C-alpha cells in the first residue's frame, strides 16, 4: 500500500510506502497515517492524502 500526499504548503507531491509507516500486514488506520504524515512535517490543514495499492506515478504534460 502507498500513501500519496498533495502538500499545498510545499507545492509538491510526496509518496510513501505503507511498510515505511508501520511494520505490519494490516491496513493502517487513518489516524495512524495522519500521525505519520505530521511526523514527516506535513500539516493536515494544508494537504490532502490518499491511500492506494498501485505505486506507479503517471506524469503527463498538459496544454493549457
């Protein structure tokens, strides 16, 4: 499992492997994930996060 964070303060996207959060096979609770993210320096009021199984990062160039 992966956690992807859109951090508005930094203006960056971060991705963490769940194995780096907790060494267990169980799916971490939202509170555990948020505690980890705060420990990494993210401010919960200034970011959005999601958990997902696919770690692939897709980048596209957009014409605006």
